[in-house]
């Protein structure tokens, strides 16, 4: 997936520096962690907070993935 994105960045910008920057950022961030979906709470009072946390993180994660995918087709990145 990253190779496709790096190629996309290079084809859109025509600059190797952008690809180097993206590659550095991806190496720094690493793979996304979704371990929070499997957390369990032993404390009854914090179960509601944990559900809210899981829901909020899941929605933000999904929004991020969709925004990333939609960015591939954004007209602002199209150069002549």
C-alpha cells in the first residue's frame, strides 16, 4: 500500500523530496495500533468511558482511512 501511495505522490508532485518526506513520516509513525478495540475493563464505573473511547477512536480511525482514500482523487493534487 505504501508503494502505491509513494508512487502516487511522485506522479502528482514530480518531486522526489516529497516522497522522501512521506517515507520518513511513515517510518516514524509505524503501523496503526488498534489494540484499544480489544481492551476490557474490570471496573464497572469505567465501562461506559471505555465504550465511548472505543467508539470515538473507531470513528476517527475510519474517518482518517476514508479521507486518505478520498485524497487520491482530490482535484487539488492534479497537476498538468
